[in-house]
C-alpha cells in the first residue's frame, strides 16, 4: 500500500475550489469534486434530527440515482435551519451545476459548512459555478479541500494506492473539520474518491466499518453538527474485477480504514485552539462500544481536557469521567496510566478489567484559544 | 413563608468550620453540622459508578441507623479512588467525631470534596476534631458552609421558615459547588437541616421531587462528580404534628423546593470563571424529562456556552444542540428566542411544539477563566 499526504487524483477524478464571495474574508468557499465516469456512492450522515438542507437534497438524490458525477460543497454557510427556502437553494445549486456540466441534477451531491441559521446567498454560488467548472483539474482536488475549510488551519488530504487483483486501485480523500466535532457522525465533512470497481453492498460495508473506528472515535468538543457527512464515490476506472467479498474486499477495506483514520486524526490535530493531541486507549472492556463509550466520556470531559492543557496530571478527572459513563465500572476494576503531559502528544491508557475489547479515541485539549475562536465565530 | 439568604439555625442545630491543614492555602477545610436531638435523614448521591469512600460509609450508616446527629465534611480532598484505605479513613473520622460527641459512629454522616485520587490526611482531621466540636454554635453553620468551599467564591446558604399546623417550621441549607457540576446528582454537596417533625417516607418524596427540578436542572461543565450529595436532616424539634401527607406535606415540599432551587442557582452564579448566568426554558415538550434533556443538551454545548461568553447571538448552535439531543425534534417544530447577551443574566426560550411539558435549566458560559482554574487546580 502506498500512502501520500497529498491529494493524488484517482483515474477520472478532478476538482476545483474558488472564492465566490460567501466568506467575508475573501477566502475560497466553493468546492467541486468531479468524476468523468459515473460513480456509485455511499454515505453516512449526521444522526442528529435536525439536518442541513443540502443533506436532505443529497439523501433524495442518493435514492433517485444509481450513479453520480459531481460533489458541490460551499463553506461559510451551513444552509441549515433555513426551512423550505434552504432546500430550494440547495436544489438550485445542484441544478445549476448539472446544467453547466451537462449532467442530470440528480447526479450532483451537495453539502455546506459554516454558520447555521442564515440563508445561503445562492446568487453568488450560481455566479461562481462556470469558473468552478472551467478550472477543473487533477491538481484542483487540493483546491477543493482548501475551499471547504472554515476554522481549519490546514487542508486535510490523503491518498492511498494498492493492488487489487493485479490492478492498481487508488483512493484519495479530503476532509474539513476543527470544531463542532463529536461522533455519530463526527462533525465534519469527508469526501473519498476512488477508481475502484466495487459493488454497492461491499462499499457500504467497508464504509460503515471504517467510519466506526475513525470518525466515530474522535471528539473535539462533544458537539454533533447538522452537516456531518462522509461520502465515498467509486467510479470503477481502475478496471479491476469487481470487488464484492473475500481478500479483495478485505484489502480495499483496510485502505479505506487507513484513509478515514488518518483524516480523523488530522481533524483532531487541527482542533480549534488545541495545544495537545491526545490518544486515549481503553482496554479490557466488555465490547468495542463500551470501550469507546468510556474513552469518549473521558475525551468529552472539560475537566480532563483543561487538566491536559495545564499539563496538570489530575488523573482523578479520568476516574470521575469513567464513573459517570454509565458502564457500572467499579473502582477496583479501573487502572489508569497517564503518560507525560509535556509535549504535543499525550497518551492515556485505561483498563476496565471487564473483558477483552479495546477502543482508541483521539481528542484535543480545551484551551483559551478554543474559547476565543468560538466566542467570535459568526 | 419567610426567606433569608443567611444560615439561621433551626431548633437544635448548630455548626462549626475550622482550618485543620488539608488545604495548603490555610483556608477552612473541616466542617461540622450537629443536631442536639436525633434526626431522621434522607439523601441523594451521585449516580456515577465510582463513588468516594465517605459516600460508601455514609450509605452504610444510613442503612444501619434510624437517626443521626452529626455531619462531618472536609474540603481539599475528595477521598475518592483511594481504595480500602480511603474507606478506613472515612470510618475513622466518623468514629473519632462520634467519640468526641459521645454518640455512636453510625449516627455520624461523612463527606469530602476536593481532589480525587489522593489519600486523605486523617491525622490532621483527628487533630482538628476537638476544636471543631468545642466551637459548635448556631452562628457556626455559616462557618461550616465556608469550610466546605473549594473553588467556590462565596458560601451558599439559605433559610426558610413557614407555619405548618400552627407551628413554625424552619429549614436551613448550605451547599458548595462551582465546577464538576452536572445533573444526576448535580456535582456538589448540599446539606439541609430542618426542625420539622416529618415521617421518613414523606421526607424522601419531598427530597426526590425537589432535587429533580433543582440540582438535576443545573450544569456548569457537564461533568458528574464522585462525591455528589444532597442530604436532609430532620430533628422534629419544631414540635409540629408529624408531616405525612396532604397540605402539611405540600407546604413543606414547597419550602424544600425553594431551598434546593435557590442553592442550585447560587452554584451556577458561582460557576468557575463564569461571566453569565443563563436560564434556559424549554417548553412544548412531550414530558418534563424530554424538556430537561433538550435544555441540558444546550446547557452542555461548549459552542453555545462560548457564544454566550462572546455575546455572539449564534442561535444555530442551539439548533445543533437540540438536533443532537436524540429527541427527534424536527426543524419545523423548533422555535428559538435568545434574549440580549449583554449583561450578566441571559435568557433562552426554546419551543419544541410536541406537547405541554416545560423544564427550566440553569447554566453558565464557558470562559478562559474556567480553563485557567481547571488547568491549575490540584
């Protein structure tokens, strides 16, 4: 398996990112990812009950169509809590892009990220679309990643290639996210492009497994968002024999997990205001879900996070967080090892003495920087 | 009903607070509340699975004995995650106080608050007990309240008197708490003294109802603690006809609710680093529990709390928190009214359009001050 931290386009994929004026800063805010061949798609969305308008539209398109060609994403505005007008805006952006690309609107998937509750300026998006399309290129996937950023300080991208059945299969993924990050789905956007030839069922299984141990295992602030999306497009251009099960699916799944896990970790690395990257390993739990629950309860403890920020080895806060996790862990079952708090990387190991399962969760510290960013963000 | 924000001792109750050397600052750290007549007791403790040693000992005493005479509380050390040695320390403190007061150890209830995971210096407590006992006085209840404080900036006390069956019944309560505050039980200590003559069952019912709408409706940081306790002692010295049901219980319950609610609000007022006192009213929910869940999900959102700190009316974060609360609230059912963010008092009203139930939750903003306090606390 070859891994690169740059966005290397799989066969048939291109991208672009431009500034269409949604952000007052003038930074790039409109992103396009494009496949020149029809691609199947599978996605995981936020499990919150209030979801953004573009997710409603994308879910409808995922039901209507079997294959997809384009992903349109804007930053600077989440197009959420915008009612029927928000749905119409999302639909109009898909229609306008479809027209420009000469593809059906239903083969366009859309997403948005930014402030919640403000109407999207659809005129700016429509005005930006022709230039967005005309500038499509292989190297433009990096531009697309940059145009999705909100409070992110760097674009998150990764590429992996591996041999499946003698053919080279490529995956390339971009993500955004730095705050409002909590599992189910982790609060962020991630788009994975692959030229693998894979059946829908196998893709769905691989995606579900990868998300479970990656985006659902990170937390910055315990806040789930309205726009969370992980979406994979597979256009089959690698020409491999269709992946359905067995070793081929195992290899593909492994690559997909790597991609998702590395992007998850980048999001935590870029957590708003963070000075620490914290890895929490919980072992000897009854099952993976219980291990993850204990780990996330620690990860979401404001007291644990501030202690790490202060390089203050107050492991009692880990005890309190595990005790409050609802798992019934008793004091005599609990072992805690908190590594050095100096330096950027911090590691916490917790043993529950109740079984054989483990989970690893990544999180950040809670700092005055986080507060400054979120007190001022609008 | 007469209300005072000072600790006025009900008949037969006295208190004291001294510095026995547990706190490096030299501040008072050992508190005693005492009844000269046997008092029945009822309590609510943290629902976390890891509880502090003194809670284990107090729970045992509550099973062993029918009446109680004394409450011993230290601050500066939570005596939690201290294993069997911690239990022995808590037992020894009860035994030593019982000996000094010439009462059985099992009529002493104990509690601790402070750092988790460090052995209690029981020698200091034992050395302090004689002076603690000899200094007991009616006005000493205020001293006891001060000696329970950790990061609190003021002592929390309230007194209420009312007529029940022609007799004056008095309640006086003290509480501590400023951080690690989240429901089930709210993370704090509260001790309520009353001279009411009331049967155990009625006291239990009144306490459960009062806690539900007070300490279980506040949150500072979403962190449940290992030492949470609300405990009421009733010594019957008011000489009223025993309260068991009907109007007498109704009146007593109302007074107890007022006491618990006012102390809860004082805890939020004193929240670590807070600059805002936020009242969240959720109405039109299916039932009280759902209304409270929505309100607490908002109250525990780091993004909402930082927005209020920044006086940034980002109501989209309220939308996201309600959507993530697991109640299935739809966008078109949700109405939000966020009052002015200038000034110390902030009010948020949320309507869910799903029923007739309401809940009110109190919380604070999340500030650099909170982080400073908790990055340094040890």
